[in-house]
C-alpha cells in the first residue's frame, strides 16, 4: 500500500465516522432515554401527580451567577428530625431548561442522621434550579432559585 493511498483511506474513514452519528441525531432536539424529560413531566413522575409545596424547611444553596455552567455547586439542607417515623426519603435536583430536567436523585433513610446533600451539576444556560424533597409521610416540598450562567464571567 502506498503512503498516499493509506492517508486517503484514513481520511475517508474519519469523515464517515464523523458524519454518520451526526446524521442519526439530526432530527432529535433532545436525547432519548428513561429519564429524558422536561421539568413538568419530571415533577409529575417523581410526585405521582401530587402538588409540591414551597417550604422554608428546604434550603437550596446555589450561586446567583455561575461562571462555568459545567460545574455549578448545589447544596440542599432540609430541616427534618430524621427519626424512624419522620424523615426525608429523597432529594431530587431538577433544572428548568436542560434537555433532561432530572440532574440527580438522592435517597435517604433515618440512618443518615441529617437531611443534607451537596454536589455539582451541569447547566446549559441561565435557568432555575429546584430541589424537590420527598418526606416519609408522602408529602413533597420544594425550593427554587435562578442561576445566571455566564461564559468566562461575561454576561
């Protein structure tokens, strides 16, 4: 095989590899999968159709301005006794505009001792971040905050 023929075939293979995946996603605006859903659908799925209540028991800490949307810190703390009869079962972090509204689901038991969770999430742009909390009595609480995502610190 000549060197030029090798590079021609290598270039053709690279072009085909780059074009075929792009063609398969051309018609899809959002990724598909078991959790790919918008915000309202995600809330209905988690709550089973129940209406969550805004509560001061749920403290959501996110920055008002995030310079890098790929690593936005989020901390959720819930004022709960965490006893066998009264505890936080789950904390769900949702966003308003990403193609998949469900960022993370954390499940707790009374053995956790404290209803708190901290992580970093990825946001595709300026949007609301919501903490949806499920209590052991079947009640749902929530707190939301807007996060402005900038690129390199410039609006």
